[in-house]
């Protein structure tokens, strides 16, 4: 799955309350939102391969007191767990000192997540296997904990608060290192029976294509994911200095570099083929593009829309829009998962 590196813009006021935690990068809350507000808040955690990102989330989705700390994935899976739980405990302590009523915790993790069991089944980037994260976090933090998948949590936030708001069926597709996917029905993530739904990056687009780490060949990830776009361009350029990422391929394509144009068009075409299948199966009202490569804007959306229009028969094509919440989506969605947990238990701590 992807761990998109996106940016978000936030306005702050001089009187904003700022939480200070050692070793973290902090963003002030919005004006007039100090001391928890009516109903308190939840703590949302987004665990990626590089950073643990957190935020306090009010019941209406308002985000405040954002922070992050290194995941420490290079130090092994136990170090990652310590970093996550220590960061959460420190954030809760400082939030309470600031007068916040933190009522529950939501965690969005990369990898394969069994949301019913509260377990991270496998995560390659942070080396977790069968980790009972929900139980461990609840024991350490003393609060009810909801566990979800990072992409589905980001899609949840976009469906309720962002670009998909107001639509019953939303397909969220972040395009970063790889191509992720999440299906949202009536503002709720649809994980499938085995927590593997909407894995659009692993739909086989070219059966005779490149090998994918998942074990298949020709997955969309091997053509349109950021790593694949850079690799395919470098292979075609031979002796030229290699590019470090797909963003540079996009810039070169916009400047008319023939090899970059070809690689970019092939990626957009593969996405169109795969997403038409998703449209056929799920009939989404809106397709929300997120992730680092969505920053290419119309350079990505235009060929994708054109490819869908050229191939569609009876399908009603969705509106294609860009995500609005940026890199904040995962931790915001995690906070919303915690609110859903509280509502499921009639707001009573368990």
C-alpha cells in the first residue's frame, strides 16, 4: 500500500494553543478551538514507514494539535511499536494538561490490517506480523481503541469531510509509491470479508508484465506506481542520469521529453483500464485521486479521464476530483474511527 507524501495548507492565529512534545513537529490548532470544545475529542494516529502522525479530532472532524515523530522502522518492529505507543502516551498527557478531554484513540496502520481482530497481520515497511496492536494500545493508553487501515482511514476522511463529501459511493485512489484504493459506502469504509477490498494497485493489468512483490505479474503498481514510473523511465533512458522519483518524470513529460511522455501515458492508460473495472464493479459517484502523484493535477487527470471515456460502454463514469485533506487525511480518518467506536458503544468508555 501507499504512504503518500502530500501537503496541506493550514491557517493559524496568534492566540492558538500549541502542544509541545519532545522530538515532534507540531502544528497549531485552528482559532478558537482550545480546551477540547463540546464533547471532547479523539486521538488519531497514522502509522507510516517514516513517521507516526497524530492529531486531536473533534466530533465534527475539526483537527487540532497535530504532531509527528519518527517511526524508527530501521531499528526493527519492536522499536516501531515503542515509538508509536510512547508518542501516543506523550500526546495524551500533554493534551490533558492543556485541558483536552480525549475520549478514545483511533489508529490507522499501513500493511494488511484485520480490523475485526484488532491485529496488523503484516506490514512490510515496519516489519510487523500478527501484532495485536489494538489490545496493546488500549492496555498502554487506558482508552478504547479503534484500529483501521491507513488508506481506508484516509478515504474515510475524504468521504466525510473532503472531496467525496455528499456522495454515497466514493472510490479513493491514492497514487504515491504504489497505487492504493479504498471503497467508502455511505461514509463508511468497506473492507471486504478479508480486509482486502479495492486493492486496485494489485489488479493485473498486463498478465505478461513485470513481477510484483505481491507475487503476481503485471499489477497496476508495476506500471503506474511512483516507484515503477521512475524505474521504467530510467530503463528507457539508458546512460542518462537516472531520475530519483516519478515527480521528475512528470516534469520531464510536461517539458516534452519523449521517453517521459511515453512512460507517463502508459501509466495513465494502465490506470484507466484498471479503474474502468473498478467503476464497472462498484459504480462510484466520485473518484478521489490522492497521493504524491496527484500533485501533477491535470497532467494526470486529463489522460485518465480520456482513457475512461474511450473505453466506457454502459458504465456511468464518476466525477474525478483531487483529495482535499492532503497528508492530514490518515490521522483525521483514524480520529473519526475512534468517534465511530464511541458512538457504537453509546459514548460510554469501555
